[in-house]
C-alpha cells in the first residue's frame, strides 16, 4: 500500500514519520522544483508533480535559490 500525502509543511512532517516507519509514500501536488527536491530528500517512493506548473517557473533561478539554502534546516522544521 502507498499512502498519498500533500506536499505541505504538515504533509512533509507526516511523510517523514511514515517513511521512517517504512511506509511507502507518494508526495502529491508538487507544483515547483523545490517541492520535488524536498520529496526526493525525504525519500518518497513517488512524487506526483504537475509539470505544466513547474515548466512555467524559471529553472535556473529556482535551482540557485535552492542551492543557497540548507535543506536539512527546512526539513527539520
């Protein structure tokens, strides 16, 4: 069984706990690259992304912003 979880602040906390318990997780409604990267960093089994929304963003600008962040602090919140 795979549990679907929205990729929100609360959803990522829940997903982190579920993944730690070896529950398979799909993080859904990823509208931006940083959400996809967070889902990957958490170890989600699947990521339901909306490519049309992601394509509308500036990839390079987003990548630079993410590279400058410490994701471990973001995930710990």
